[in-house]
C-alpha cells in the first residue's frame, strides 16, 4: 500500500501521481465516485511500478455528471475527506461526491509529494495538489481538466514538463 512506502525516488513519485490522477479521472469518466481515496486504498507494485486504486466499498455510481451527484451523509476516512463532507459526529451536509473525490485526490498527491527527499523537480506535483485542494468546492476542477493540465506540465523528472512523458493508464481496479 502507498501508506507503507517511504523514501520514494522523484521519478517514481511523479509516475505514481500521474497514474493516480489518471485512475481517478477514469473512474469519474465512467460514472464512479470512490469516496474513500487515501494512501491505504492505493496499492503499488514496486517491481512494475504500477499503481492500483482499491476498496470500492463506499463508492457510488454517479449519473448525470458533476453536481448531479449530491449526497448528504458522512463517508470516507477521517483526515482524508474534503472539508465539505464534514465530520461523522456533526449534522450531515449535502456535497458533490466527485468534487469530494477531487479534493481527496489532491491530498493523496500532496502525500506523494512528501514521500522522499525534496526536489525542485516535484514543484509541479505540489502545484497540482494545491489546485485540487481548493477550500471552496465550487473552485474544485474536474478530474479531466486536471489530467489535461498534468499532461501539459509533465511527470518525468528528466523532462521540463513533469507529467508529459507518462502514459495514460486506466488504473482503477
């Protein structure tokens, strides 16, 4: 699990971030909101360097696109849920499941950013995480737009665009 990995090389962190963003994008484009994105639900095969998103037990089908997916109950792992989700001991609020996923994606990307030695090559990763971690849910970008922005900035540390040389893979499993 990603939660068990430390001291990852820059290239691997960038590749895993791209794969994770691609996986969340794939889910959303196929009408699934995961609702429990966190490092414990991300498995990495270090031999192949492939990432898989797991544990769809809290996920829901999303019909009609973003903002047609409003739910009104606490769901997810404390510390990894978007601010609008609230807390389990508080009055439930209505929120967009896909926008909550986008925020959690940003939190996981930020976590990846910190799993090794600092490097200026990781600045685009930090920037993508900050974009996803918007406090106002209405400011949260769609995952498709994040995937396009990541493609334009690259994720290969040897490239000037850190997500550019990474293949797009459907990684939700």
